[in-house]
C-alpha cells in the first residue's frame, strides 16, 4: 500500500534516517552502466565495437561481433554502453531496438527467445501480447519476428555468456533471420564469452551464418582499476573511505587478472563489513575481510557455471591435491583420476586432447594454473596443473552439484 503523499514521515529510532556509509550504492552494482566519462581504459574497444554496429545507426545491417575476455574486463559494460549510444545516434526516421540476454539465466533456446520477444515488445505499439511461458519455441520466434518488424529498422542483441547456452540454435536463427526472409528489419548479435575457444566448438552452419568479427578485451592493470574505483567513490558518503581502501582493493583485483568486477565487489562489500561492524569509516582491515569473501564468491560463481565435464576435470585435480603432499600434477596423472571419476559417475570420458582443452579453459578463467616443465631432450615438455584456490573449498563447491555428489574418494 502506498502511503498518502500528504502524510509526514515519523522518526523511528529503529531505522537510520540516512546511511552512514553509502550515499548511492547503485553505483557499485555489477550491472550498472556508468556515463561515458566514467568508463576507464576501453576507448579503443568502444571505438572498434561502434564501427561494427555503425550500420544500425543508418537503418541497415550491423555486423555480428564475438567478444572474448576474462571476467571483469568490461565486455558487458562496453556492449551495453555502445548499444545505448547507437540508439541515441540513430538517424532521423531510424528506430533501433536493443536487448540484453544473460545466457546463464536464459540458457535454453525457448527461454532466450521468449525473453527477447518480451523485452523488445511494446504492447501499446504492436498490439502483441507475449506470454512468459506456455508457447512452443517456434511460436515465440514468430512473435519475436512480428515484434521486431512492427517497431524497428535495426536491432542489436547482446547474448552474454553465450557459452552457457544449451546449444547454438538461437545464434544461428538470429543471424540468419533477415537472409531467410523471417523479418524485414536487420539484426546484429554481440556474443560474449569468457572462453576463447567457444566459436571453435560451434556447428559449422552456425559459423557460416554468424560471419562474425572478433574483439578481445585485455585485463585492466592496477592503475586502471584504481581509476575505475575512484570514479565510483561517490557511492560512499564524504570522508568515509580511508585513503588506503581504493589502492588496496585495486591491488587485490590486479592480482586476479585485472578483474574490475571483483574490484568493485570488494569495495562494496568492504563498505557493508564496516557498516555491520558499526564503524564510521571503511578501513584497510574491512577491505581484507571483503577480499576473502569476494574470492570465495568469485570462485563459486565460476565453478557453479561450469559444464559437468569441466567440474569432473576440476574434481580430479582436487582429489589429487587433497590426498597428496604435492601441489601440482602432470596432465596424464590428472586425466587418470578424471577417468576414475567418470567411470564412477557413469559419465562419458573425453579424449585426452579435449581434456587438455578444458584445463586450458579453466586456466584462462583463473581457476587452474598451468606450468610447462622441460625434462630435456629425452623427457620432452610436460604440463603441470595446480589449483589456485584452496582444494577443500574447490571440492565443497563442486560437490554442491547434485550430479557430482555420488563421487566418494577411493
């Protein structure tokens, strides 16, 4: 119930009249897209992406783009930012639609297409009603095509974490829609992935229809991370942050491959720790506590979103780490353990080559560290694999997956 606007508020000692730590906590949300002058170190990437999408501004087809980069390198932020600017820059008479899909949530073709139709549809303009559930995939596609043609000349769709989709059908159908005569408006897709090998594993028909350009986002350095956080300092009340808070938060994030998302998360959580402790200032100690919390959260997010085969590979390395005094293990030894786990869980066993690829992907994400060992002309070069996180934490996280819980150490 909305209170009468004429009624006056009553001071209640149970609630604070103002937050003593945060002034605008929304600036620290992961999905927040800041103004152009607050975006740090991504001018080149913004320019390159804008060139690929320039066609939409003039009412014809934007190019499809595949963006790679580790977590927290600004891929989603830049994509949303450039899409917003494309809409604002549209030439007279050109209508541009944009939509963002998180494939970690909408990970089936039906979910993704129904979400797109619902997000892009303005029922007051189209007269089309898009139910959230209850229709077949083909019917949702028909609604989507009608919705697009009724409103737009060009549409730009962001598919974030596309590697988490169950299959690549939606990518093919979106990129072929105009060519196949499904729609009159043009569609461009920005596909985002942490996995540099994503496109290598998609169907050849999808590659042929997607015809994408690639962009790679490098990790931020420590100076850029500091600037990013100073640009969000106004999320806090004046004078609340001690002078070492932002440099320390940036240093922690720089150690983890320049992850801006982690830097902001540490800063936000440090403020929450200080608030819960009843402190008047956010200090270095609050940052250290926040960093420990953020590390566990980051790792759980990475592992929980990993495919089952990747979890089996990580579990193999974990079991060796837990049950040995060694910290690093040859790939052949990890693969032997992986085979035992797959047999126990009645899972398909991947080839050694594909298994190596999975470990490389986990190294790219910062879960595993891989080191080359040269054993001379007779022994050749071998790879050793080591978990970056505490093995017990890794094991607990993996076994949260019901599919992995049948595993017991031999």
